[in-house]
C-alpha cells in the first residue's frame, strides 16, 4: 500500500507549494477558517477570478452539502476546498453534473493511486468506503457581473479524524481510518487537483465522463428509495442517462431521477 509523509500544518505557503506546477491552477488561497469555501470562491468568481482558482480552508463554520445539509469536520482534520471552472462553449454543452462526475472520479483515482485504497461513489455526489461516507461534492453554477458562466465545485473529504465518533445519523469514515495512519493533506490535495485538471481537459475536448462514472457508482444494481416532494419511489437503480440522471426501475415503470433524497435500501450510507 502506498503512503504519504505527514506534513506540517497547512498554510498559504504550504498550499501554494503543493499546487505549484499544476498547469490548471491559476491561484491558490488558504484560509484558516471561513464559512464555506464555495461561498468565498463564488464571490471571487463574481469579481472576475480566473479559472483554476482554488480556495482551501482548515475549517468551515457553515459548510454544506447537497440539499443544504450541513458539513461538519474538526478544524485541521480534512480537505475542504473549492475549484473554479470557466467552461468554454463546448464544455458548457455537457450536463452540469459532469463537473461532479469528473471531480468524484479524480478523488477516487488519487486515493487509489497514492494510497492504495479503493473508494466508491454513491449517486450523485457522495464518496464512500466500505459502505461509510468518506466525503462529498457540491457543484454550483452561476454567472459573473459580465454575464460569463462559471462552475464552482466544492470537495469535502474526511482525512485525519474519526467521524464514527461524531454522532452522525449515518455511518462515516475517513482516509486515516481506511489506511491505518495519518495522511499528508497537502500531498493528497495535489494528487486530487492534478487528476481534476486531466479530467477537465478531457471534458473540454468533448469527452463525457458519464459512462466511466456510471461504472464507478455503488448505487447501480441496488434497491433504492427516492424521497421526492409528496412522493416516494422505490425500485432498483439500473443506470444513469447521458445527463447523469439516475434511472430507477420501479414496479410501475422506469423513473428518471434528477434530484431527490436517494437512499440505498440495503445499506445505511447517508444521502
């Protein structure tokens, strides 16, 4: 199994050095604490920040995930960062979920290649290991003051703490728990961002990640329950369509799920 030396505490200098030479990265900003790295980066994007801007925090006081669920992690324990994309017209033609896809696949690849640990993806944005939540991804799309479209992707990854003791109402784990020792967050950050850059280049060249992402989803082939406003759908997740929507075979036919609270019925992984 691979390993990483544990670094000193993160700082502006450490983060800049860890991302030096990654061609996609135009600017790196480290914050000891902030409300949400997505909120900070959206503000910078609205002011004209260039593509490839990365904002990382040691602590988020108002971190959030999909469906406005709160993201909680002790200060200095996790990777909490956001990346700015300003897609070309060709990349804009892809589903917005494509950015969640490429980033989740990049995290999966980085963890496998640098640490020898296999992680899965739960539709649409959770990272899991052995049925326990390891992290999540939040993708937000907007326009700046000049009308230019941009995408901000926030990534939260439990690294050097034990969330199984945090009292969550779902099973959770961390990279440290998976590998059995602490991990250098700066090294893991670089590995992830390098792979995001590679996958974004492929997206810009017109190559959709949807089929590779579909094959990586732990959700496919399992019984699921989907909670929608005023409706509950149960069935088997049989795949995703070209936009990444989940296809669920229910008793009354095939359902296309683009949003909702999806729970895997034979697992306790959190939505």
